[in-house]
């Protein structure tokens, strides 16, 4: 009986991996973004991804995801990629928290 339970568990796990039935993470309607990469890195160091952290971080704000466009600039810092994404209706891109 133990063997059949193991087989069923393995089959269920395989179905999740192969079938892709794990639900996708929902995207937030807004993204945290900053005017400069330095401002974004300082915000990220706080570890707080909520809008409540924004008053202490000048140059950072929430932007509706629908206004975010393609990458205009890219940078690698400590092996982590960062992108400055175009913002509809604005002349400058915004560095978005990955």
C-alpha cells in the first residue's frame, strides 16, 4: 500500500510540473518605480514593497502597470538585472523594482 501511495504522489507531482497546473502569480495593478537606479536600490534595501514606504523615498512612486512600456536602459548590479522602462506620457523612463 505504501508503494501505491508513493506512486500516486509522484504522479500528482509530475502532473503539476508537466501539466503546468500551478496557478500563475497575479500581477499587481501598479509597480514601484524610481527616477534613478540609486533611488531604487535605496528603496529595495528597505525591503518594504508597500506604498507605505514611499514617503521616505523621494523620487519613487507607484505607476499603473498599463502605463509601463519597453525597456529603454538596462544595468547589472551585483549580478542582478535592472531595467528603466518607458512610461506612457512621460519623457523619462522609470527604474522598476524587479
